[in-house]
C-alpha cells in the first residue's frame, strides 16, 4: 500500500440550513484541495448530496462510518455520515432546533476524531448560534465548543487574511466586559499563543504588535490607564522571553503598519478591534450586483491540542440552497489547516495549556 503523507482534514458541514454544505461541496470540487490533503466531510451524506445537486457539480457522495473507509478520491466527496438530519427535515434559510442539534453533532464528532488522532486537522463550516442554543447547547460559538470539549483553558481566536493577522484578548462579550478583561496575564497569554502559531507557520522570528485599548494608548493616563498598567507590562514580559513584541501601539495606525509589512500579527483587545480591519481587507461587497465578490479570511483557534480552522463568515441564510455561495473562505481554511498540520512540530500550538 502506498504511504500517503497528505494530512487528513476533517470538515464539519455547518448548519444544514445555511451555506455550509454548499461551500464544502464547491471546495471539494477542486483538484488543488486533493493535491495537498485528504478531505473528509463530517455531517449527513443526504444533505451533502443535495448541496451537490443544487450547486450543479459533477461529484459523487460516498458515505462512510469510519475514517478508514474513506477513499479520498477526487470526484467523490467522502462523508463521515452521522445521519442526524433527514433530507425531508431540511429547512434552508431557517433557524431550527433540529438543524442546530445536527450541526453541534458534526462539530463534536470532528473534535472527537481529531482528539483520537484519526484525523490531522479540523475545519469548521458556519453554524448558527441561535439554532444550537435552541437545541439546548448554550455556547457563544465554535471557539467555546472546542475549548470545552478539548478541556482547554487558555485559548484565543486568530483571524487571518493572507499576511494580515490578528489575535484576540477577548471576543464574544460586551464591550464593557471586554475592557474589564484587559489584564496583564491574559494579554501575555495571547502574545505567547500568537507567537507559537506564527512559529508553526514557519516564521523563525515573528514580529508581533500589541494594540492599545484606549485612544492614543491612554495618552499617559488621560484617557484610561489600562495601556500603561496592563498592556505595557505584558509586552515587557514577552520581550524578556525572547518574543519580538512591541506595544501598546495606537489602534488607529497599527493595522496599516502590519499591512505595510512591519508586523506579522497584531494582538487586539476585543472582538471588533480585530474583526473590522480584517473583514475590511477580506470582504468585498458590490451594491450594483448585490453580491459579495470576495469573502476571504479564516478563523483559527489558538491554544488547542488539535488544529481548528474555520471560515470567517456566517451561515448566510439569505442565499442558502440557491447554489450561489462563495466558497473562497472554505478553500482558504482547508489550505491553512493543511499548512498547520504540516508544521505542528515546530511549536507548542497544539499542546494543551
């Protein structure tokens, strides 16, 4: 038997009522994906077959109950078939508890397979938070599900669009709570996680910028003291550890500096501080056609014992089931997961923290 060194990438299908199955199918119609990895969709084979149909793709769907049964052959999408949602119960564009229950099961299974070492990396399609909560799973999103099921305490979200990268001190909390979470220990933890991730991507000496929280980094305490009392000491400690970190730097200029090549990543203090500039770079909407010409960028959870990369967009219920969803972010997520799987020995990114 030929030894196939391509990593096995498990892809959770996402909410069946959204665009997740469609973008999975479109990504796996590309030879480029099979050249670099062995993709395995975790979901429902019937639902995936329906996505292939309405997307008008010349692909087969091969259901399997074990990873070992997958052929990883271009032209036939291997689906680890959980049989959680019958095709008759599929409701495109709708939030339903049944679809939330199914999408949670897909995520739980892909995590289980990765933790057992049966797959080398995981990629997640978009889920709907309202749907999974309606199903009784009370999580803010994928990141929190992964953290709990892998028993990971210290983790962070990293968004990436090409060489534009941000890692978050906090994400899905109110702005008031986000400010309260800007503490030295947490900022230092995220700097460390970001440094490990960049090392895993092959960078020998990553350059990390740390954004300030307040306007002008507090202006010496005039606009707040978090920058001086919490962020600056964290950066100083990181530098004593040999990490090339700089900050706090004003958030109104630091992203332009990274875009110009000065830094490899910016540690941001809260959700929108990182999401807005990243999506401004990666997303392009055309009002004349009413379409998104580009939906690029991916989401990586740092600090986990397994690799997790996700699309950087939601379920897009408005276009679900119509065959017009853009798979660009899914394609990029699979490629980055493959790259991380190849480099996981370079750093401690995948060690439990």
